[in-house]
C-alpha cells in the first residue's frame, strides 16, 4: 500500500481522502482531494434501504490538480482501506479522462433550454399530425393529435404542476379554526415550540 494515501480529518469535521505530495512551510500539498458522501439508496425490488458511500471533489469547479492547505487545519491522519484507495483511484481516473468541462448554468438558462426542447417536441407532433390529416383527407381533433406519437402509436402524457410557495409573513391564522383549510396552512400553527 502506498504510504502517500491518507484520510485527513479536518477541524471543520470533514473527512477527505487524498494523495499527499509534499509538506513544506506549514502547508500540505494534496493531489485531487475528495470528500466522502454517504447516501441512502432504496432497492426498487425489495424497498429496503442501504447506505452507499461515494466520493466527490472536495473543491469543485477547478482545473487544479494540487490543492494546498495549512497544516494546522488537520486534526488527524489515517491510512485508508484498500477499497477506499480503489474508489479514490477510479474517481481520479474519471476526472482526468473527462475532457468535457462541466458547464455552470443558472436556473433561467436551464428553464429556457427545457422550454425550447419541449417546444421542438410539440412542433414535431403537430407537424406529424398535419401530415396524417393530409394523408387521410380528414381533420383530426386536438385530442387525437396529442394522443399520437411520432410513429402513430398512442402516447400517454403526464404533467407535473408546481405551485409557487407561499410568501412568508408575520401574519397568523391561528384563530381561524372554522376556515375549511385550517391546519393545512403554515400560518395556522404557532411559531412558539413550547405550545406543542
């Protein structure tokens, strides 16, 4: 096992795995430091949950191979298990072979891209329906048009509606016990935890 691989416990509470390169003038130089993330995954067949550990870049959106930190930020050094080193090396290989840079987008551009893609799809459906109408020589209803896919097969449409969140205010509705939505609005409940 290479003695340069270490798991560092930092003062911030984070645990990172890295390959230590050098230590000079009170600074540690680390190669591709990564942090451990534990996620709960649900098995789709049994419904049972299990923990899965993954590695993520400790410093995101950088092209730097080496990161330097002050040595006094480290509480402890420990030797990682062979499995942890294997996972670290695999993630490092993926990062080095990934030639396409990660694009950073704001929410507006993502929304606009989604709207454009959806519009293209709707336009193609309408074009297909017009071609089918011209071939058959009869007009089709909108329900028939939207119920057909690109190849004439039946399509089921699912829509998810998102409602804007309620605006937060100091207004309370605790006394409106006769209101039909009483108990379903966040303003129906007291903000004082001692009342519960």
